[in-house]
C-alpha cells in the first residue's frame, strides 16, 4: 500500500476525486437541479463539503499511524486546501448570492447572528493556513512554528461544528456527529503527544536505558 501511495501520478486521481463535489454542483446548476431554493442548496452543499474535508484532513495523521501508512502525509496539504476551497465557495455564496455585496448588511449579519460569527471565525482561521501551506513558508517559519500555526485547523474545525450546531433548528444529530468525529481525532493526537512526552521523561530519568 505504501508503494502505491508514493507513486507520483496518484495525486492526480485524488485531486480529481476532491473536485467531484464541485463538479457535481456545477452539473446540478446547469441542469436546473438545485431545488426550490438554489441559494440555500449551494450554501448547504458547500458548507457540508467544507466540514467533511476538514474532518478528512484531520483524520490523515491518526490513519497514518494506526494503519502504518506514513506516505499518506503526501495528501494532507491537498486535502486541507480543498477544505479551504469549499469553505471559500461557501463564504462566497453567502457574500455574493445572499448578501449581494451589501457590506453594511454583511457586518450586521456577522455581528448579530452568532452562527455567522462562528462560521466567519472558522473561515478566517483557515486563511493563514492556506497562505502558508507552501514549502517556502515552511522554510521561512521553521518546522516547529509552522506546525504550531497549522494546529489552528483544530480550532477552526471545532468552531465550524459550533457554527453548524447553532444554525440547525431541531435535528442536531449531524453537528453532534461531526463534533464527535473531531473530538476523537483530537483525543488521538493528545494521547500520542502524552505518550511521546512520557517516553522522553523516562529516557531523561534513566539515560542509556531503552524504554
Ligand atoms: C470553515 C468554515 C465553515 C464551515 C466548515 C461551514 C460549514 C457549514 C455547514 C456544515 C452548514 C450546514 C449545511 C447543511 O445544513 O447541510 C453551514 C451552513 C451555513 N453557513 Fe457555514 N461554514 C463555514 C463558514 C461560513 C461562513 C464564513 C459563513 C458566512 C459568513 C457561513 C454561512 C452559512 C450559512 C448562511 C449557512 C446556512 C444557514 C441556514 O440554512 O439557515 N458559513 N455551514
């Protein structure tokens, strides 16, 4: 499996697969298949895919470790950028189709409706991650600082869940499901971090002894 993951061309089908939801949306729009309220349809579609890609991106590290597939890391940046891509389409739908570039109405909406405030915050937090996703920025910031910055994706994902939870009127099952997924993924990272810390403390306490 690791050999397949290292093949150069594999990034192309993965890229195309990530584009499928956007292409499907274009297809539906071209065929007048966006339902009675097209703006609502596009908002929900892009919001759903943004949160799904956030979860998929966050799942890469646990899946790499659990299944012993270190080369999955090659796809994490692309998946993260697709999360940003769908969140941008989602934001643009609100900006262009919902608010019609009415800046006053937009500011009012962001300030007055808590679920919009949360969505806006989650989106803003993804911006520096998208900008600094290149190898040049990793070099400029240094690996450690870059990693610290990119932990913002967890904060963004948690706030996105709050955004979803606040906007649903009655059926809270889906926001709770996303909340549970992100909690499990975060817990996994925490356990790995604590285990690593424990190992290095034991090593420092007993130098020369392999633990
Ligand atoms: C990381 C950023 C974001 C994520 C992951 C996200 C995710 C979601 C999700 C999952 C939904 C529900 C879709 C459904 O019900 O099927 C949603 C709805 C919505 N989001 Fe976001 N969102 C984000 C940012 C934003 C931003 C920046 C805005 C606007 C400033 C926004 C405005 C809305 C609106 C207006 C709805 C529809 C509310 C309704 O149906 O009443 N979101 N979003």
